[in-house]
């Protein structure tokens, strides 16, 4: 019995020891697994951080090269930064620069470097010699976007800062017909060219600019040129109407003077002074008050027209007093007087506020 009890006791001890070892094995394995996982994650994390850091260094180097106009190296650097970390927050900037530089690689990026040297320096952008040098260089650039942009920059400088509109017009004309100019740039150049010609009274030149641009012209440009042509024709017609009115009145007064009737003509004209001045004041002040009632209204055109109307009415009255009393003559004088008044109104509006004429389709 004692031997059996002893054997059972030893078996129980061995079982207990085995259970204890098994109980300790699971936490040990878990601990070892956790440690191994931490090491792996740390190593993986270190790799991501290292790649991102190298991408950042590549981008910074590319931007330094970009600033130094080492554009070939800059393009390679931007592309390397994108390859290393395409999802970085700075990738948008890198992607934009890559697209910009790739689109302008004609001539190995040397033409773009010459353009950027002027474009990035406000001092050079206002220096006539620097702009002339850029234009001469652009003549030798390969056909492409860079040459178009160089001509556009030079044209803008000639027109707005260097007071050389004729030189600007030559470049606008070249941009309009350049197949590498996008539609927006071509349309803007066509409008600038047409405006240049219209400012000099050259309606035919403006029409040629529209024809030169063809379908790439702003759809409203042709309408604007036609409107300008109508306005110019009415301008000369108005001057002619005023000239005819003054000449007709002067001839009639001269004939009356030769006939000894000048004193009578002057007396009859003075008799209308109150009515003439009153009517002109009514037109000027009434129109000014009406215009001022609108937010964008301006009283100045009506005041100027009222002042201009006074001499026209006096000439018309003097012509009536000195001229023939036949019905045909009176009708002709009335027609010329009305045309003179309308002509004066147009010229006043043209000088004082062109928006009124645009509202009338002129």
C-alpha cells in the first residue's frame, strides 16, 4: 500500500509539473510573438519614413534647381520625388511642375530657361533691351508653346510698359496664326490686335485681325468690330451734319448782310434768346435728373449736350431769320437743324460716356 501510494504521489507531481510548463509556454510564445511583431513594424515604419524623407529631399533639390533655372535637373528631381512618394502632400506641386516642364521641353528646356529668366524678373520684364533680346532669341526657338509664350510676354511688355504698340501688334499677329498657341491665347491676341487697330481708326485692320484668327477668335470680337465700324461711320456723318448746318446758316447770314438785313436778322434771333436758353436748360437738367435716378446713371452727358444745344439753336434761328421763307427751304433747314442736334448728341455721348452708345448697339 505504501509503495502504491508513493507511486501515485510521484505521478501526480510529474503531471503537475507538466501542466505548469504548458501553462507557462503560451504566455512565453505570446510574448515572443509580440516582440517579433514590434520589431517588424519598427523596421517597416523606418522604411516608409526613409522613403518619404528621400522624396522630400528630392523635391527640395528639384525646387532649388528650378529656381536656378536648371530645368532639366529640376524635371528629373520632380519625377524622382513622385516616384518615391506619389501620395505625399507635396506631390500635387511636383506633379504640376512635371506637367508644365514636360509640355515645354522643345529645345531641351533651354528656350524655357531663357523665357523664365525674363518672366521671373520684374526688372527685366520692363527693360526694353531685355525684351528685344528675348524676341530675337525666340525667333530661333523650335516651334512650340515656349515661343508662343515668349512672343506673348514681349507683346504685353511692348504694349503696356514700353509704349511700343506697333511692335506689340507684330507679335500679336504672329501668335494669332501660330498653330501651337492655344485657343485662349490666340483669341486674346486677336482681340488685342483688333483693339490696337481700332484705337488708330483702322477698321479695316481690325477686320483683318478677326479674319486672321478665324474660328479661334472670340465669338464677340467680330460683333465688336462691326459696332466700332458703325460708330466710326456715324462719327464722320455727325461731323458732316454739323458742318453743313453751320455752313448753311453762315451763307444765309452773309447773304442777309449783303442785302442790308443783318440788323433785322440779329434782332429776330435775340428775340428767341429766352426760349433757346430755357429749352437747352430743360434738356440738360431734366436729362441729368433722370440719369441720376439710376445707380449707374451719369448726368455729365446731358449737361454737356445742353450746353452744346445752345449755339446750335441760335444758328438754326439765325438761319431761319436770314433764309428763304419758301416751304421747301424751311423744310430743308428744319431737317439740317434736327440732324445737327442729333449729331451733337452722338458726339457728346461718344466723348463723355461710351457705355450709352454700347447700350444703343453702337
